[in-house]
């Protein structure tokens, strides 16, 4: 009665998304509380989530070569996967791109 390996991966992926969504909503509610603003209700959080889901970074945005720490764009060859920015941050190209896309989506969701 245990899930197969493929089923476990589906569970892990889905629970990871749920955890991220919950933590994002919690951080937003906390920020609203600390700013002494109106506590967001279910409708506000749903509207915010819909905005996050619709956020799309452009195909040609340099997300993998822009430092997620300081925003400086590095001129990298396509074969370079790990790099160090002038600010001292070390990046893996794929993880850095994911961080930049997440920032892009959160910036759009905040608007």
C-alpha cells in the first residue's frame, strides 16, 4: 500500500507547491499586519494567487545570467553553468533563473 517512486515524486512536487503557496500567503498577511493595514481575506489572497499563476517572464529575459542578489547581468557563455558575480554571490545557472523568475512573479503579484 505504499506509493511507487513516480507517485512519491508527484506527492513531493504537489506538497512543495502547497507549502510555497501557504508560506507566501502567510508572509503577505504578516506584512499587512505589521503595516497596520487591513487583514487580507480569502478573496484578496485568491486574487493575489491568480496574479502569481498568470505571471510569465519573457522568453528572452536574461534570468539565468542576472544575479539574483544584486541584479548585475553577467556575460556568460552557454556552456558556463556555475559562476560568481562581482558582488561575491556564487550561482548555479538553473537555480539562479528560478530565483529571478520567482522574484518577477512576486513583484507582479504585489501590484
